[in-house]
C-alpha cells in the first residue's frame, strides 16, 4: 500500500510539471491558492509569526510585495501565495529573487529596447533551468525560452502577442499573422544580436500613434543569411510585455509549489 501511494504521488507530481497549459495549472492550484476568508487570516498571521522568527526575511518579503503584488487581485491572494512560497523548496526563493532582479535590469535599460528584450529572455532561460534543476547546456537556450513562455504565459497574454506582431510582406501589405512560437523566436533573434554581436540598437517598440517596423538578419538552417521584417503594432510597449513576463514567473512558481505539496 505504501508503494502504491508513493507511485501515485510521483505520477501527480509529473502531471503538474509536464503540463504545458498554464490555464490547467491554474485549475490544479485553485484549491491551494484559493483566497477563503479563514485562509486569508491564517496566511497573514503565519507571515507575521514567520517574520518574528526570521526578521531578515521581512526585507525580502517587502521587496517581493512591491514587485509582485500588482499582479494579484487582492492583498489576501498575495498573502496566501507568499505563505505557500515560504513553505516550498529553495527553487521558489531563487525564481522570485532572480526574476525580480533581471526584470529590474530590463527596467533600467530604457535607452535600449533590444537590451530590455535581452534581459527578459535571460530571465526566462534562468527560470527554466532553476525549475528543472539543470545546468546551462550549449544549444538549448532558445528551446528553454520558448518552452518557458509556452508553459507559463496565460492564454490571454499569448493572444496579446499574436495580435501585436506581424510579418511585413511588402510596403503596403503586412497582414501575415504569426504564431506565438514564431513571435517568441523573433524575440530570441533580437536577444542573439545583443548577446553575440553587441547590437543593442536594432529593436524598437511602437509608439501610441504608429506601428514600428523592425528588421532582423539571421542565418537559417542552410547557413544562408536571411532578413525578415516584423511590425510591432501601435500602442505595444515594454510595460505591457514586462507585466506578461512577471505573470509568467508567478505561474512558474505556482507550478513548483503544486509539485512540492503533492
């Protein structure tokens, strides 16, 4: 009976980690993070007691609160989230801290949208390696980034990306829709231009009243140079993209917490 129970726990844990649909993850974690009144008071009380026993953690919590709380509907939801995070393994602490620091570096790169993209993607790659507990491996960086986005972006955020970028076919017609994966791979090409060529000036966000055309050169599988043109639709800027990546970090943390409670 004990072996059967352990096997079921392992199967449940794998199902949470391998599920790539963040909406399903939300349903699976609904009970865990549901803001019931009794839980709200309990979570807040536990946090107060936790900080009395470990005063140094209070400063960390205050930073998390300032950075992550805007993504929660109520303060009570945030209390419950943090309470569960404090009970989880060290990966949660690493994800929340490193995600916050890397996105703050992107915030400080206002002069270069390419650098903002670079830091957001480095953040995503780092989150994936922490969650999977893997060392950096050559040749898997792009896959890690795309996998993180597909697994942790909300469905509405994916639709936002699909509605925000198009491939330019000619000067008068640029209505070729791109898939979510294609858009993420375009951003990854921007990241590579910064990381490998030091070109931090090629990408630009749109303005409120005008679309922005971005050109990116790259090598295809046949090692031939190609040049694509992408249009960032008017009104799409860093702040919106930033919020999406923060929500993805929170979704990734919830997935780890669900794993630890199985």
